[in-house]
C-alpha cells in the first residue's frame, strides 16, 4: 500500500486507490435491545476502550496502517500490510471481554480489495468487496463467534499457532443467493465453539426432511386403518341384531325366517366364544 507524507493512506487526484486490506468487522449483539441511548453509548464507549487498548491496534495505529470505521453498534478495523493483525486483535478483544459479559460481541475477518476514499467530511474511508464481505462473514455469527472467510483461513492457516485454532464450518448462505465458506477461530480461551445458527439451519435445509416425516405419516395411516377394522369387527354383530329396530324400512316388511334359519342362527351363536357381543346380546334377550 502507498502512503502519503503524513503516513496516511494515499489518495491521489486521479481518484481512489485500490489496495488489499485485512479487515476485522465487529458488532454488539442485541445492541438495539439495550434499555436506552445512554446504555448504548456507554457500551459503545467501553468497546472502543477495549479495542484501542489492544497491542495489535496500537502497533498498527503507531505506523498509520489502520483505518477505523464506526458503525453505531460496532466498528470495522481496516489493517494494511500485516495480514495477521486482525486475528491478533480479535483474540485480544475476545480475551478482554471475558471479564465483561454484558458486552456480547461477534466478529468477522476477511482480506480483500478495497478502495481508499474520502467521505463527505474529507475523512479517509474504504469501499469495495473487501469491506462488504467482511460484514457478510460477521453477519453469519452469533455472540462470541470469531468467523473467518476462506481467504483469511488460507492466509493464516500455515502460520503457527493459528492453524490449530481453525475449524472448518462449511458454507453459509448470504445475500443474493450466494454462499460463503466459513472457518471458526476458537480455543478454550476465546471464540464460540457452537455452530452458528445460520450454518446449522443451512445444513438442515440441505439435508432435507429425511425419512421420519414419511414414516410418521405411514404409521398414522396404519393405526387409523387398524382402529377402523376393530370398530367394524366389534359393531357388525350388534348392527345385525339392532338394525331392523333402528331402521323402519327394514322392519316394515320383515323377511320371514324359517325354522331352519333360526336353527342355523342359534347354532352359529353357540359356536361363538362366551365373551362375544352377539352371544351376550342373545343371552340377554
């Protein structure tokens, strides 16, 4: 990256300069749920103090190799030259916040191209793919997560001791139907070892409903048919006895029953088990 005489990023008269930046994007989870503006201001100020006290931030600031962008509920730190600075800074911040449980922070890291621009107040700022992707990475996380894009993971994965702190989390959907591959930076002292909720939901959708819904529907159908069959078996003998009395159309012209038919009916009832409902009805009659 090129710098002006005062040590700040160069901005020429020809327009913004394109540089490769290493970005740490962070925000406070549930910031809008804080009770009032005073509480929000106090938490933001405390986070700024934590960030500015880290060694990675002080070193980059002393060399004028960092830009800071406040975002209301957090900030973006844009480092130049040192690709490990965002990871070191993130670890220092996460370690410090262990004693501040009221600040729930999530962080995302990405390295990519940015344009050095000036805002309406003539302050230095950045725009472009690098800063946008860093925010997308952060948006995939929950409280405590330190998420890395695959670009950052490849850059620091060969550096000791960072490789043993990386966990491949797979792909996560972001805006416009795109996917981004994520890595978690975590250990016993920093990071969140739980799978991000957005990644978990994406895996569930990719796996599909599985066999259990179909098995459950088939089981319900089988049970319903079994109950229907049992009801018919139990009710059929009773209907044979009571149907003529219940239906006048059937009892208006009763079919003559011969002696041989009565005998056959009596013999059939005797052959039934003693507990059968038809035999009990006949005995009661």
